[in-house]
C-alpha cells in the first residue's frame, strides 16, 4: 500500500499560535500512520519556517512540535513546498499540505495563496473563502447578500477612530446600545474581544481590539443561545447535527474555549427538530455564501425571546483540540476522527484535480 505524504503546517505569527499547536498535536495523534507519512512544518512566532523529519508516529508532547532538534530552516522547508514546480507532480516530495494555522497569516488566504503558487494541494478553504471568512466585516456583507439574518453591527478602521472617535461612539450608542461586543475584524478564538457596558468600557475595548487589527467591528448584544454546526464538503456540502455552547464565562472568551475546560458543549443541541434543520440549512447557505470548500464551522445565535436564527460567523479552519466542537459534532453525526481526516484529505485532492483540469493558458 502506497502511503500519502502529508505536510502539517502549524504555529504561525498570529495571536492564535498556541491554539494552533494544540490543534496540530491532536491531529498528529489522530492520523492513521498505515496510510500517511507526516512531515511537520513549524512556523515560529517571528515567521521563520522549520521543517522536521518524515514521521511514522506522533510526537510525545506538544513542545516537540517546535522542532528544536533535527529540523531544517526556511529554505529547506520552502524547497519541499515548491517541489512540484521543480520536479513535477510524479516526483514531488509532498502529496498535499494540511494547514493547521489559526488567525492572521494562517486562515486568512495568505498561506492558501502560497500553496496555490506552489501548485500544491491543500486541505480546507481556498484563498477567497479564507480571506472573506477571516474578515468579519466582509463576511457579514456576504451573509447579508445571501439573505441570512444577523445582529446589528458597526465597523471602522484605526485611522477613522483616530479622527472621528466621538462620532463612532455616538453611532454605536445610537444604533447598537449597551452592552455590545468589540472585536478585531480579522482574528479568531475570541482574541482581543471585549464586552462593553458603557462608554468608558467601549473606548477601552476599542483600543484593546486595535492592538490586534487595524479594523474593528462592534456588534449588538442579543440574549441568545450559541449554536454551532460543522460543514464538510465541496460542491455538495453536508451539515452535522448542531451543538450548543454553554460558556463558563460571561461570554465564550479565549479562556472558556481553550484553557479552563469548564464550558459545556451539548451535542446534539437540545433543539426542536424543525429548528435544528433550519439551522443546518442556514449553515450550508453560509458556507456557500463564502464559496467555501473542505471544512468550516458555522456559528449561530438563537434568540431566546422568539427563537429567531441569527448567523454569527463562519470559521474556515476550526480547531481540532480535545475541547473543539468541529470533530465532536461529526462524531455525533457518524464520522469518527480518523475518518473525518481521511475525508478532508479526499476533498482537498478532489478540489485540486478540478482546478488542474482548467485551461489557464488559453492556447
């Protein structure tokens, strides 16, 4: 049996570096090494690439992922990545790349563009869907175009804040009110997010969010349940059973997601079957609105007062940590972890083959 050689890429320059390491460790431990050989690629917080040796087994601990020993630098790592251009597909060193990077420079279309230029198949969303899925403002505009209801929001750049802070604050107060949520437009895992209950807290929250991005989005607060759905596929995506997040914190912040282990995940979510089906349908619409491929997780609010469904966001590279909702939802739907990884790789190769059939030369 010929084994596929998969490059796992993790770490990165974003604020979600440590989350990426957790995801990579979980995925590496879930692979069937009778089917796959793994080459680890670690991107440091400064952006340097390190390439490890081919592995037929997982690392023993997360710290090993940093490749402190037996690793090669950026030149060797990128030479392997671009091996298809140098040697052709038949003799390429890798069969595909599996990005496990979260946040900026990882799921925002930048590394996906690098893979496209290298003519390398890769797991997950393409350049457009990744970029749109990372920018919460662009995402919301696409959701609106697709007819998906969502919470009210305002957005602005650092430059606009510096010149028109008073007008921005008044606009938030008039259109959204308090409390409200302040977020960097291009980050995930709840990094940089704050809940503001008055004007002073709003100003502090905005300045905090601007540490992580040059664009900020402020969203209306809704008293709602938080429901998530996993999506898998390319042209004919499938939606998992919905799950519900019951946060250990006032809202589902970074600690509640990754460190305290106290938040509850109710799988499947205790929902009326008709409501659950409508949420699953909306997850597919959201996936297609971003022109998604491979995987995503769609997050919703279900307003407690009237059970209305509001799309929150789509995550094109959801976590695979032991606490992560994405694989747990598929397990409940009937796909175990190893089978899910196989399917993600199949979808990556399917998408690559479809694009290879296109005529780029116009000859």
